[in-house]
C-alpha cells in the first residue's frame, strides 16, 4: 500500500515513516553506540595520527594555486550540525524552543531520532562503520600511501582479517575500505537504495525541511552559490580543483566541510542530507581527534597562494576559536527565527562583508545575494 505524508505531518505520520524506514533496514547490522566525545589532548592525538605517516596531499594542489595567480580563490569552511543541517537541536528541542511555543518540540525530537538511527544503520550496512569506528581518520585519503591500488570489485571485506594491531597490513586494509567508501560516495545513495527506500528518504527530508522552514534546502542552495562547474572527486586535491571551476576565470570558490563528528557518519550525513553533489568526499574533514585548528592548517596548506581568502561558517565555539587562531573571518550561525545568520537568511553579500573586514578588500558589492 502506498504511503504518503500530508503537508503538515502529525506525530502518527512520523511514527509510520519511522516504522517503514525501519523495516527497510531491519536486515542491516544493529546501530552501534554513538562514539563518546573526544578528550582535549589534541597534541598527543595528532602525534599518534601522524605516526601513521598521514598523507596530506597539499603538494598536488599547485595547479589550483597557479590558476589563481591573477584571480581570487575563496574557500568556505563549513561546520555541519546546526549549520548546514539540523540534528542535535532537533533531538534536544533547542531548535523548537527558539520559537517560543510556535513549534512542536516533540515532533522535532521524533524527526531527529529518525535521522539519528538511520544514519547509524546506513553507516553499518554500507560503510563498514562497525569495523572501523575505532580507527577514525581526519579524511579519507589519510592512508593513501598504504593503498596498493588492488582491484576491489571481488574483494571480501568480511574475510580479510582486518583489526588490531594497527600495523601496516591493517592500514592497507583500512585504506581499501576508505577507497571503497569514496567510490560509494561518488555514486550517491540512488545507486544502492531501491526505489521504495529512496521515496521514504525523500519524504523524511521533505518532512524535516517543512518543519524547519526550509533550513535544509536553503543551506543547500547557499552551498550551490558558493561553488560551480565540474568536479572530479577521485582525490582530495582533484575534488578541490574541480569544485572551484567557475565560469569567471578570475573568481573561484570551493566548499570544505570540517566537522567535529567522526568521519564515516559525517560522510553518510552528507549523502542523506543531499550535500554530496556539492561537497566532494575529499573536502570532508573530521576534527574529532585532531581538533579544528589542525584541520584548518591542513586546508591552508592545500590552498596556499597569495590570492586565497578563507571564511569559516558554523555555530560552535571550537570553529570560532580556530578561525581566530588562523586570523580568518568567522560567521556564527544563529538558530533564532528572524536572524540573518541562519537558513534561510544568510547571503553571499553578508559573508562578503566578513571577507572585507578581515582581508581589507571591498568585495561585498561583487557578491551575489
């Protein structure tokens, strides 16, 4: 029997949607426990990760740097939760409470629970999360040097003995998984969701967008304004080069995501919230263990040229302090209704003012609304 949602769904409708999506994922692995919050001993964790001979592919970014010698490159560095998407504020009621009784808090909580459970289910059923959640890396190419390029089309991931110790052999196996995840990300959800499941996810997205007054679709539209042209997501650097391909050869833009969540769930969120067509997998960073300052430093190295400008957009203290440490402008997202620093509301003209304050160039007039 076909299932449709009314334009103003009740909690009963949401529970029906929750049940139907649950049925589709009933055969998947059980959702693992949510990773605990990281401690703040960032220096020790960076040393440990760098001990893996972390591959930071900034040398290959020379092409994009050379292409902007006579022009300008703007790099938008995004937080995810409560910036490009809403999830935590739905679960804890903070989003609805900002409307002083005009939003149904419980409805928001139920929507958030649907997203939370099925993000984790998808992580396990398609992205090896149960196997690799204890081996979080800051980006997918981190172990690229261990990948020997083996054909993975017939590879038995469940039979290769991946696990401790975290030696070179297991780093190679983890690199295989990262490459496989990157390939799935490139193909998108529609390549492994059937038509019925895709319809259910589309309905959940629409329910959420309706409840949040178009926050999701507005944030996505803003991202599209911050990028244009072709993209090649085969590597971190290639994706960065492609994403800034603009019709104006003197003005290029790229979107980079730096999230405090672990890497695999963050990539899955990008897929489910329809961000994968705009933010390539090579431009997704997890600061969960290394901290946002370290991620920002890597990004600065990748896009190092005299004409590059960086702007950080997020809602939290960590990205604010990291932006301050880098001397980059920071646009703070505000959940409160009526704010111009939320979605819908934020414009490129507004962000242009932040650029001009820090970089001293009157570019706000060139930015599009």
